[in-house]
């Protein structure tokens, strides 16, 4: 059974059940109240009759209906003498010889009974008549239950019709509302199946309903998951393609050199050197990849301590002097004393990568300026160069792994760059609670800025309890 049918059945049965229960209670209350009213009428009439009763010469009761005592039309009276049998019967039942209710033994006290005479149900009150301690007869007063039964029948019809109508309405309402919700889910399921079948993660599930309702939220969450999956899938595809591409070049060089060595039958220094440098390159790339994998997943252990950024910058400049040689002028701009909490080696790695890139991409005679300072309670490390700049179309992607701007790909003859340095830097800064940004203008130069939370002293670097 479909969910919609199940819900419709469940809710309409629930509504029907509750209404039936209420109906039953109301039916019982009304029946009891109507019978009570009839019993009251019978008791009142009996009281009036007993008051107008007298004994005849043989000591049997006789009813003397006073002129002002008017019996209601549906009230029947019988007067029974203990020894003489039926003494009086009201006009409408004068033909009746039987007692209105069984009178096998004369009752010792008043008794109400429901009996049936012919086709009519009667409520009968039997009242004992006694003289002193002696029981001399009984008075029976009956009233037809036709009105009660008619009322009960009408009530039953109304209740059953009401229950059925309510069940029908509840079923309709539930069916309509669930249809609206489930049709969206059904559509979502179909699109999800199509996505799986067509292997097309770029598709999204449309939703026409209110975006904030439960279904809207579900579909939005599902679409977000699809988006994330698409990104991951694309990243993985790109990653495999990039790694494959990056591995192929050094492996081809190594294989070529090995073939050469084999043909020559002896080891020549140039071929061995080339093999060695390619193996080094591969080793570096694998090291970078492993580092990126652990830094991306946040699993790289960070040895957090107080770090003096200004001292670190001097070390970095010292280390990159050889790379710059006389080709590029590297100089210090404004340098403040700045403290941050972080892993010294990893922060140095970030600075080295930025300064080395600046030197690497700036043509001979260009300038690279390095600064350290504070801005808005943040430590700021900046590297600006007068290099070729990064084209606007590449700018949003340069922190992605293996991304290299088109010019760098063709120009990078030194064979050193894999396009992993900035990705690693990005994640290291990110895990230090900071951020890294870049401004660049083609033909004029590039400026990278790293922002990190400032620290006052050693106490700031304690891990939170
Ligand atoms: P690579 O090993 O290729 O330098 P990075 O991740 O460090 O890898 O840099 C990614 C790309 O960003 C580079 O290939 C280059 O295109 C661009 N880039 C980085 N720094 C600069 C810079 N200072 N000037 C121009 N382009 C840069």
C-alpha cells in the first residue's frame, strides 16, 4: 500500500473512531435522559392516581379519576386488585386483559420495566397498593417509547451520516495534502534516479512549493549534497588527470635516459644526473601531495607556539637570497614586531612559498617587497612583486591544487612547480585561523597577503581546556 493510501486510511479511521466513540457516548446520554423524562412522567402520573384512589366495599382499590386529572395521550393505566384481577384500564387499552408488565407477584415496591405490547415498546411503572401492611393491589402506568425510539433513530442516522461524512472529508483533506507533498518527493526520486542513471551530477531537483517547508528543505539539502558531490567528483577527476600528467613527464625522461644508458653500455654522468633530478622531482611532488592530503583533511599535526613573524621573515629572505641572486631585487618594506600563535615551520613554509613564487615569476630587474605589520588586530604578512601578474580568469583558481596559470605552465621550464604550493599555503593559513588573499594586475604585478590572529604572549597559545 502506498504511503499516501496508508496515511489517508490511518487518519480517516482515526477521525471515524473518535467520532464513533463520541457518538456512542452522546447516544447513550440522550437515551438515558429521554427514559428518565418518561420515568418522571410515569412517577408523577402514578402519584396523582394514587392520591385519587379509594377502596370499594370489599376492600379492593378503585380508581376515581378526578375530572381535573388528565392523562397524557400516550399514557396507559391499569389497576389490578390482588384478588379481583383487573379493576380498571384506561380507554385506549380497555381491550387488553394482560398486565402491561409481568405481574406474577405483586411488587413490594415500585418497579420500572420496559416491555412490549403488540408492536409497541412500553415503559411501565408498577406501583404496589397496600392498606396498612396488607398488599391490596397494584397500579401499572405505561408510556409508549415510540418518541424515544424515533429520537434514537434520528440521532443514530445523524451520527452515522456525520461519522461517514467526517471520515470522507478527513480522507480527502489528507489525500490532497499528502498528494502535494508526495508528488514533490516522487519528482525528486525520479530526478535522483535520472541523475544516477545518466551519471550527471550537474542536474538539480526543481521544487515549486514553498522553499522553507520540510520538503523544500529536504530538496535544498539534497541539491547541496549534489553540488558538493559534483565538486568532489570534479576535483577527483582533475586530481587524477593532473597527477597522471605530472607523473608522465619525469617517468618519460627517466625511461629515455635508462634506454640511452643501456644502448651505450656504460653510465654517463649527464644521464644519471637527469635521472636523479627527475627522481628528486617525483619525490618532492609525492611529498607535497602527502602533505596536502594531511593538511586538507586537518590531520597535519601543528606544533603551536609563539612565533615572531618579523624574525621569521628575515630567515625567509636569507634563505631565498640564492634564488633571487642578482636577477630580482628583494627588499624589506615596513616590518613591525608581530607575534602570532602557530607552527613555526609551517608558517615559514607559507612565507617561503610566497616569496619564492614572487622571485620565480618576476622577470630580471624586477622588485619583490616583503612586509610584516598589524592591521585591525590582525597580523599581516605581504609579498608584492612587479612580475607579469595573474590573469583575472586564473585568479579565482590559483589556490586549487595543481592549478597553474597558462603562462606559468608553458614558461615553467625549471620544472619545479607543480601547482601545489599555494594550495598547501592556503590550508596551512586556514588551519591557523587566518586567511590568504591575492590582488593582481596583469603586466604590473601581484600582491599576496596572509592574515593571522595576533597574539600578545605565550599564554595565548595554550590549547583551550
Ligand atoms: P607553482 O608550483 O606552479 O608555483 P603555486 O601553487 O605556488 O604553484 O602557484 C600556482 C600558480 O599561481 C602558479 O603556477 C602561477 O601561475 C601563479 N602564481 C603564483 N604566484 C605568482 C606570482 N607571484 N606572480 C604570478 N603568478 C603567480
